[in-house]
């Protein structure tokens, strides 16, 4: 466990980076967030969470939700039912590209690009009567925070700008890789993205990745092998088109969201969440990445 | 350190897979290798090497040489001189694709696809008077085996089938990302690929990746941070278009070659080399991958 | 004007080709058409129509409707309002590809690929209160046949298999190049495709292309310059990915549909329609193309 | 035949466009040409040539040579020997793209993009002992001007910047679609491009396209059918990625070069050449296109 002072120090070292990136502005509800936010929380397997900066302030988790939805799918389906419909390889393309989905005949490269996450959302829709409710329950249980809720304004705003994701879903449907009504799945999907959680919530919720599939509350959510596999997928595909650079600099499996959050884990050791809304060109938090890089260097810890 | 019996057992368990893949046949010199070969060697930081199967028989290391050439470049250049000319991201395309090189204006995605390795070979050519000699010296020193040599027939055969690699090199030259004479660099590059080493040689030579940059002979080849970074690159881009699946199943940074070899490391713990010439559709050894997967499961060890 | 015997002869010469192509089967309503149909009709500016084979039997005109919808748009909009939203260049890609639409940021290459025709349908929707009614009126007037109607079963069947076209429309919407409700426009678009017309109907309706924009009934539908320009677009982009081969072999501006029809014109001279449902790999009628090639050779006429 | 005054007038009308385009600058030898040049020549089947502006000044014909080399190949090979190795379809990509050549496994889309012209140059090399000499002889005979020669400086300069074309040639070689030594063929190819001819020379040389394959001197160079087919190819693929727009505005089969020349024909009527070195974004002469558009409108003549 890092010292609390270390976290404070990492936050302060990253503060000069504010202004270097750009807050996501493709939907109004996200664009109005202040770019000055900066926070980190670390949770250890014994359940202790420490943090610094704005680590208790909830933010829009956006694509970080793709980790939860894949995890939920793993609890509902046999693995081949999932991996026949979505791959495990890095995409080498922008996260919302249709080119690859067309060239590879409707099979998205991995579950963390939009196309892949939409397939996972389609799977959840196919087996849950109330997927939005079930997802909320999951993240509340995992983080131990019953206050977590959806930001309805963000969900609605995303839905109003959903043409690109609708195009991806219909393209997969044209290849036979989308079962449910596109509109219904999109509404669920945008709700998952619109979850509001703090760094503390997320670092606690992600502990199962660092602790062989076991949640903080002691529940075996997925098997140890699955937890290991999920970390492998995050390491190769968790940061859009910046996964290689992130592995190179930070050396932890991680997942970012355009809300500026990034979660990362050191298996056996800790789960971490950083937040700062300004993004780089790949869509990853500038200051957040820097804090994680500093943490990795300070602790001399990485998976490599 | 795994028990020697475990290695024997893993080799025997993988033997039924022989016949499931296809020996590389794009050059005659490789096509004539027997597909029945099967071997593994493991080396620990204390210098002990154990093995099973055909682990002492030299084979053509092919793309595994890209790890050595990048390492050699790291000893000759400042990092920005390298990373301004080649990226760190997974490619999402076949290893010898020109599409991405054209779309990304001459900058290859990473140093382990052919385009990237050619840039590295160009860098070596630019700063070494006798790069082939220097490379041979390097791998002899790293493995402690002065018998290692180039397979001249393989090198010549590759050169005679070099049109695709020539196209890649000229394309990069057209974007200003290739300095030396294409023909000269290709000849060096094919020599590196034509190194003949055994599993034992390779597992010993790669120890610096598992031991913070320090070779078996105690030489600090690259810094601990660089060794960590190299492992990160291998984890995201080391297995062509199968890096995600390999991370998912094996969970170690690794690099494969079309000669059927795969090297992998568990940092701090061991370096491994497996060999079996039959390849899957991504160009990775079928039985070799299975042996590594078995090793990872048996030891309960992976980086994730 | 060709002799009637010539048309008979061309039909008989093409008959041995039956069996060489494949009836479109992507929707059940089209798949059930007999592949044995074969017909040609030729109309001259003086209003005489002659034909051979099944030239009086109505068939599904499919993409030939794209000529009518573009023509209708030309009567409703200023040219820049159209050409700012759709290009004039051959696509070099399959007719229903999303790749190019994504790479060129939502602007389809030309009005005869699906993406372009959907933009045109969106334009019609934007300015007509009853576009389907207006289109029907147009083709009835142009051909002088008040019996022409929509095949409701085909339109419904297309709608039920509309995922690919929905994906294209949403993709353009995501780039701001689609104004109306996607579902509404798709329903109109599929109706246009589901028009049932005979070779005689089509050769008569297309006379305005051969006669400087003037219909058989003497109405100046579009200007002479526009008619010339429309022919130019048909010559470069009218036959999907087979436009070059068609120009090479037949040498007339033309437009094909997956129902097996092809219209073609020799400006100043004649408008032609052939029909035979079996298609080649590019989606163009095998026997239909052969009949047109024979006609061009027999008359020694082509635009080149 | 247009009146000489008309040509003068068209040149003056186009003069205000000077400054709107950009002289090709990828090789120094071309970049130093004055952008102010402007000329047109028209030749009729009876052998009369009239002109205006700088129509007697020789310039670098560049890609216009691709028409001559294809024609020469047609006199040396059976058609399938040519069309098995190069297609007849518009490319939909930039003229020097490798993407399409890779995706379509080494078969260029048409003989007028660089890849296709290199295949044609490879064919010429395969059957002629002195292809450069033979080409020079051909254009001298066709134009009736024995003074025409190669600009050795341009040829050398192109060769020194040949990396992109070398990449294309090697890529085709890797697919088995390039027989001769790449370097030798490139040298020939750059010579063809470096021919210096005036508008008068080119309009006279291209008469065979307008006159059923017969040259001004009365020689049947290619058959009437081949002349018609060549015109069809020019109409669909002669102006790089601007063929559709050119057909739309000018309505004649044509071929442009980055030296600023454009040739065009009205079959049966006339062959034309315009020249003005400033190019648009597609690489076609800005003022040259405008002059041809004016000519087409003034004469009320086009093939459509």
C-alpha cells in the first residue's frame, strides 16, 4: 500500500499538466465538467482505501463501464458464447471505427472498443429482464456504495448523439451479430456509460480484478483464471489506441473512459482509480496517465 | 524453477497437437524442417537452464531476432531517436501489411512487425560499421554459446523472396523514414532472422528481460526501466495479430518467430523458450503456445 | 433504330448464358424470380418502342430507381445543395461499403452507390410531403404507363433486411449528412427500389436521358446540360464496381439493378433496357450485359 | 473544327485562373516551371492542327505517357496477357496508393494509376530490347515531329525520388505480378514520363484515339474496337480521382499529367491537348480543365 503522502505528492506533481488536454465535448453533458479535477484512490485486498485530490467526487465513468458489462456477461454466459461473437485482439484503429467491423465481417476486435461493448450489451439484454437495474446493483455491491446511480442527463444526451453507435450496431446486425432491438440495447448501453462513481468507488469496485475474482465483500464474482484473463485483455486493449504506450509507461492492466477516469490494477496488490477530465488525442486522461506513471515509478511496481 | 519432470510432461501433453499446424513454406530453406520437433528450455536468474524435448537443437529464430535488434538499438541510440521513427502500439493488421504504413505516413506501429523491425535494422546500419558481426557477437555473449552462427542458406533464400519487405522499406523511404540503402539493410535484416539458436540458447539469451536488464554473464545490457518497457511492448505486440489471445491464455510477455520458436519471460522469475515448427493462422507455433499455456497453468504463474 | 429481328437475334444469342450467373437472394421476394427471363426493349426519340423476349414483363427495378430519384432531386434542389452532400466520383468499392463513407467523413462517392442514394432519398424526404406518391407519379408519366406500382412485398422484405442500409444512414447522420428520421427515409427508399416496371416501361421512361432532358411526352424534365451530366455520371459510376468493364465492352452510360435490369442510352439515338435476373459477381445481369454488348457491336454504335 | 478565335478566347477566359492551383513540386525539375503557361491545340482527322497560347512549347508529359505505353503494349501482346495483370475499373483511391494493390493482391485497378502503368512498363520491358528507344520512335511517328526527346534531367530527378514507385513495384512483385528487374523498369518508366512534347505534338499524336485507331500518317496503330475501348478506359479512369467530375464537366475521354497537360478526344471529331502547369488537389491542371470545359460548352459537343 502506498503512503497517503505519496498520493498527495503525485496529485500535486500532475497539477501543472492541467490545460494540456481537452475535456470531451461530443455531448453537452460531458463538456460542462471543469477540467481542473484531479484525484486518485487506491484500494488494497484488505479493503483499505486511501485517496488524494478529488477522489470522493463522482464522475461519469463512461467506457470504464465496459469492464463491468463484460464481467456481468461472464457470469451469465459460457465463455464460447461470448468469444464467438467478439475477439480478444487489440484493434489498431480508433475506438469507434466501422472499417474494422466491416472488414472482419461483424466481429469486433475486443470487448473494449464500442463495437465490442455493444455486442456485450446485446448479450446482457438477451438474458436479463432488467439489465440496467442489474448493472446498478452490481456496481453498488462491488463498491459497497448504495448511492451510486445513473446520470439520466448524460444517458439522454448520449442517446441523442447516438448515430455513430447505431451505425455500428446495425452494421453488426447486418452480419448477424446483433440479436436484440438496436434502440433498446443502445438505451441500456448509454445508461451503463452514464454511471456516476468516484475514484474511491471505482478502486473498490475493481478489487476483484486484483484479487483473483473476489470482490471486497468476499464474493467470488468470476474465477481466478477469468480475473487473470480479464487483466490480460485490459493490458492489450484497455486504452483504445494508446494501450501500448500505457503498458510501456505505466505497466498495469487498465481501462480508461472519456469522462477522464482510468482504473488500473496490480494483481495481488492493489486496484487504483485516477480521474482528471482533460484527454489526450487517444481519448485518455492526460493528468490521470501521468499520476499512474508516477505511482508505478514510485512504487517500483508494474506487472512487467 | 519448474521441475524437469514438468517440462517433460508438458512436451508429451503437447505432442498430440503435431499435425494441427503448418510449417512455414514461404522460403524453401524453412519449408524443409521436420514438423515433429518439440522442445522447451527454462532459465532462472541464477543461471540454471533445464529443458525437455528438442531443446538443444538449433533452429531459425526468425522474428525473435527483432527483440535482439531492438535491444541493440537501445544501446546505441537515445530513446527519442528510436520512438520518433517507430510506434509502440499493437498493429491490428497482419505482420507484413503495407496498408497501415501508408495510412500512418511511414511510421510503423511497433518494432515487432516487419516494417518496424526494418526501421530498427536501418538504425543499426546507420551506426554500426559491421552490424551483422555485432549482432552475432551480442547473441553469443548473451547465451554464452560461441557456436551460434547465421544460416547462410536461409539468409540467401529470404533475400531471394524479399519483394514484400523491399516494398515496405521503399514505402517508408518515400515518407522519409528510411536512411540507408534498402538492399544493404535487407541483407542485414535477413541475416538477423537467419540466426540459428536452440531453446537453451534463447532462454539463456533472453534472461536480461527477466532480470532487470542484466545478462546471465552479469552485464547490464539495458536499464531496469528499459527491460520493463521492452516486456510491456512484447506483451502488447509480440505475437503478431495473436498478442491478445496469447496474453489471455499464457499471460507472459513473449515473441514468436515463423521458425516455430517462442520466447517468453516472467519478470524476476524465469525466461523460457519453446520450439515447434508448425504454425497457426497467425504465424505462431501451435504446440509451442500450448506448452507455454500449460506451463503458466501448472506454475499458477503469469504476469496478470 | 435497330431492326426488330436484331433484338430477337441478340436475345437468342444470349440465351446460352442462362445458368452462368446467380439470382439475387438476399431477400426472399427477389430470390423466387425465375432465372430464365430474358428481354430487351429499345425506344427512339420519336417514341417508337420495339422489343424482344420478356420485354413486357414487369420486374423489380431496384437500383435503377436511383436514376429516377436523382432526377427528381434535380427538379427540387439547386445543384450545389445536392453536390455538397454527395460526390461525383467512381467508388472503387463494393456498392454497400461503409469503409469509404467513414474515411471520407460521411460524404458518399456518388449518387448511385447505396450511401449516395440514401442521401438523395433524404433530400426528397426533406422537400416532398409524399415522396413515394410523387415518385410513382414520375415514373408513370415518364413511361406513359399508369399501371406501374410498387411491389409491397419486396418493399417490406427489403425493410426487414435493412440493417446494412440503416448502418450506412446512421453513419452519415453521425457526420451530419442525414437530416430526416432514418427509419422513414429507409421505408421510402425501399419503395423506390420495389417499383415494378418492364423493359418497355424503362426504355420509354429513360428517353429523357437520350433526348436532352425531354421526356417522351415532350416535357423538359431536366435541362440538356443536366441530361448530359447525368449520362456522364452513369458512364463513370452506373454499374457498381463494373463500370469500367461495362464502358469498355458496351460503351454506353448505363445503370443496373440487382433485379437483373440494366438501362443504357446512346444520347440522341435511343434508350435501351435489358432484363435477365442472373447476376455476375459485381451484381450486374450476365445475359443483360451480353445483349447490350451485342447491340453495341451490331450497330457499331457506342459513345466512344 | 473550332474557329481559331474560339481557342484564343478560351485561353483568355481561363487566364484569370492562374494562381489558383499549384505547380507540381515533388521533383525539383518540375517545380521550376513557370505557372503562367497556358495553351491549347486541336487536331482534326484531316490532319489540320490549330492552337492558341503556348501550344508550341514542349512540356513534360508525365502521366499522359501512360496512354502511349498502354497503346504500345496493345501492339505487342494479346489482350488477355494484359488484362490478366491489370484491371479496367476506376480506383477510387489516390493515384499512387498501395492500399488497393495490397487488398487486391497485386492486381492494379487500371493502367492509368501508377501501379497499372508500372505493370505495363514491365510488359514492354519483357518484349522489347530497347523500350525507351521504341517509345521515342512511337511518339515521334504519331506526332510527325522527329525533334521530340526525353528530358534527361527530369528522368534522373524522378529516379532519385522513386521510393514510392519502387515500393509499388516490389509489392506487385511479391504477388507475382512483376517480372523484370524493378530498377530497370523504373528507369524506363521515368523516361516515358519525361517525354517533352507540346500541345500541338500531343493533339496530333493522340489522333488515333479519335480516328478509330488510325494515326495521322495513316497507320492503323490499333483496331477500331481497341480505340473505342481505350477511350472508354480514359473516360472512367483517365483523370486520377477526378474522372467523374471531368466527365461531368467536360464530357470527353481524357488523360492528365502532373506536368499540367491534359489530352482529350471527341471520337470521330477531334483530338485536343491543353496545358497549364498549376494543378488542383486531384493533380489535374486547373486552367486546362477550364479550357476544355469551355470548349465542350462552346461547341455543344461531348460524348454524352
